[in-house]
């Protein structure tokens, strides 16, 4: 009887212990199960925002191709490169900065980071500061996540030494004077007036140019070169598919703008029951992103943008053909054109929303402190997640979106892209993006944009 009682007590305590041990073992050896259970206890909004921030639309960043390229370059101590600061919107600035960084790699130089010249919020067509002297403008964190940028390059290209501005090098007087040059000054051949014809020759030509201006045997102090503005110069595919896919991603959008975009997308998803999961890349049946581009800076721009009537007709037809019930409209059009577009879309039973329509008060308050161009950062992040995107091929912003979204297409295992850059009104089309327009610059932008 006593033995039976002892056995009963043993079972009573052993069984819960075994269950506890099994549970501990299961959840500590199965990350998926552990994460799945924890997710059920998290707030839906915060979970969505967290997923958005942790999962970029084209997968995890991989800098191994950058590391391989940097390991092959010749690095010259005492040579510093700076680049003129671009006065423009996100896509132009991003590509100008990436061109600058890529040329620094070829030159084997230390890099003084370029700035960003703010545009006038009251008239974004005005981009020229009231000075004849070269200015640095805003630091790169005006647009970009500098922690990610510095971490990426220090990890994958530690040979490239970075300096925030010339002010950080005050103790080296020889750097106060710089030799300003263009790519053609370095005897680099360009096609279509802007694109490097032979990337494999650039390193040797830059070395020759530097050594001609500052012979090594006479160089007693560090020397400084400044590259003139260069937006569409480097043929991105010349460095290989992996490098082209990941290099541009060292310039990630600043964290506060990405968080606002995540909240906007969550509210959009909930309001229209779109079934968006930020972990799953692109979902074609969610919503259409439209970049209507008619603001004041397009009036005298080159290339010439299509009229509002032309753009609206093609975008609405695209949305109808896509069977979309929701359009997300990005910044880029006049107030009058936005109102007209919203009214016309209603005739097709399509709801049009902008970021301010899908933001809570707290996020809207933060957004109000952004400049015009910083607000476009939010649009960029939301548009990346659209089921389909359309815009005009005259817009570098639209091209950058299309090329970045193409990375998702390539990740699907498709080796060729259904893109076209012909003289027809459709300049690019794949399963995720379509760009309309007539610009002759389309092939050049397509070839030289790092998404």
C-alpha cells in the first residue's frame, strides 16, 4: 500500500515535470514554433510595423558582392575624393551619391561624404542655393539611415574610409583646396553624354589622372579631388547581378520615414481589407501605386513630362485593367490635378488615398515636420509594397521603384525580365511595374539606376 502511494506521488510530480521539460526543449530547439506562439501575444499594429521594418521587399541585404569588389581594388593612402552635393529629390540624390561612392572605389580614395541641397518647399523647382561657393548642404541622414550605411560599408568595404564632411579633416590644410573634375576630364569615354562606355578601364584612367595632377614622388601631403555632379553614369550590370541588386541598398531610407510608411500601409491594409503581410514580398492583388508627376519642377524639366491628361488616362486605364479597387497616390502632382484624379477615379469605383489619409494623428504630426522631399521617402516605402506600380518614365523616382521591384521578380527565379525600352509609350513593363512615357533618356536611366 505504501509503495502504491509513493508511486502515485511520483507520477503526480513527474508528469508535469516531463511536460515542462518537453515544452522547454521544443521551444528552445524550434525557433519557428517559439516565434509563432509569441506573435499571438503581440499587438497587431506593432507586429505589422515590426515585420515591415525587418523584412525588406526584396529580401535580406547581402553585401558579399561589395566585399568581393572592394578586395580587388587598389587603395591609395593620401588621396581623398569628395563629390558635389546634388540639389534634387530622392531618386536623383540616391543615384548621385551611389555614383560618387562607386567612383571612390575605383579611385581607391578616402571619401568625404556628399551632402544634399534642400529644395524650397514653397517652390520645389528652385534648387539653387544663394551662393556661388560650393556648399555641403544637409548631411546624408536628411534622407538615409546612416547607421545602416556606415555598418554596411565598414563590414563589406572597410578599405573605403569615410569622412562625414571636410570639416572633420580640419587638421589637414592641404585638403582645403581641391581639384575639381568631371569623368571626361579623366579621359573616361561616355556614351549618350553620361554613361561610362568601358567600366573596366576606369580604375587605370583615374589613377593616371590623379598621378598626373599630383605625381606620387612629389606628393608630400594628402590631396583632394572633387567630382562634378554625376547622376546617370555607371552601367550597373557591369558589376554583376548580385552587386547591382545590393549596392543601392546601402542607402536605406531613414528609420522614422520607414516607420511612418509601415503605419500608413497597416492602416491602408485594415481599411480596405487588403490582406497584406509584409513578410511575403509583393502581392499583386493588393493595391496600385501611382506616381502622378505634374508639380512645378516638371514644367521646364528635361526630359519633358507628359501632360496631366496623358498621365491620368494611362494610370486609370492601368488600374482598371489591374482590377484595382484602391490607388495609393504618391506626392508629385499639383493640388488641382490631385483633386481631378481622385474625382475621375471615383467614376471607375476606385478609391484614391494619399499618405495623409491613412496616418494616425501621432504619425501625421511627425510627417508635418518633414520637408517636401522627406515626405516622398514615405511614399517610396509604401509604393515598394504595392501590388502594382505605375508612373512616367521621365521620373527617376518611378524608375528607381520599378528597378527595385524588379529585384523581387528576379528573386522569384526568373532569369529574364519582361522589360521593354522601345520608343513606344510603354517604356517598361513587368509583372509588378509599368512605366509610360516617351523620353529618350529611358534606356540610360534603366542602365544606370542602382535600385
